[in-house]
């Protein structure tokens, strides 16, 4: 598990390094970014904001699959359907699941990158199927009491800044891993980190 505060000046570089380590060697066309959340709740909009920003970046939206944006969010009601669609349309998908989370006061502002599936909805006591091979979560507010209200009253600046850091880190990792070295110009479809 790798964790960093979004205010840390090196946050995007640390997240990029984690992603390169977890995604190393994967086929670029099997890479799926599943950005979970709702645009109807400030605290829960982290995933859709990341998806929206990724879709606007050159190449990444064409070479990888991105699900969950402000226009087409992936949330509790359609997550199962979207997951089935990914499994049926992407060959051997490697899913990076991104979502907001709630935590203790000292963890607010933390971005966590871990290997293993995400358990969406856990912070608001929803039982949804785990999804993903790697998970990125952003702790946007405090847990433990009236979670739905807490998500609605989360500061937009925190969520937007976290989304910017996560999407920038993904972009940097993508650029690093798809860079064609002089020794490997014909295998650019495979993710390999720069030296």
C-alpha cells in the first residue's frame, strides 16, 4: 500500500511510481480505468472527475478504456452492469478502480494506491461486489456518522484537487510506460517503465 497527502508537492510523482510498479508488463489495450462515484454528491464525485479529466487527455482515452465520467457516471445502480460489459468487451482486462472514501480525521486528504479489488460503497454501508486489480482511493471526509450527509457537505476544492493529482499521476504513468525505447520500438503496445 502506498499513501500520500494530496497537498504533498511530490504526490503525483509518488502515485505515478506506484502505478508503474503495479501495472508493469500489462498490455495497454487491456488497461481499464473504472472511475466510480456520482456527480450528484460533492464527496462522491472524485471518480467521475478523474474519468472526465482522463477522457480529455490525448491518447489515453483511445488506447485504454475509461468508464465513469461526469457525463456517464458509474455508481451503485449501474456498477454491476458496467463490470459485466467490461469483462465481455475487453480482452483480459486489468482494472484500476478509482473511488472516494471516508476515513479518520488524520487521513482526510490521503490518496491510497493498493493492489487488490476496491470495495465500493463500503463507506456508506452499501454492499457492492469488489472490483478491480488495483485500487486508488481518495479520503475526502470523515467517517462514522451520517455518511451520506458528510459526502454531500464535502468541500469541492478538496475533491477537485485530489482528482487533478490522480489524473495527472495516471497520465505521467501512461507516458512513462508507453514510451518506446530505441531497443523496443515495435512493442509499444506493452507497458514497460522507463529506466
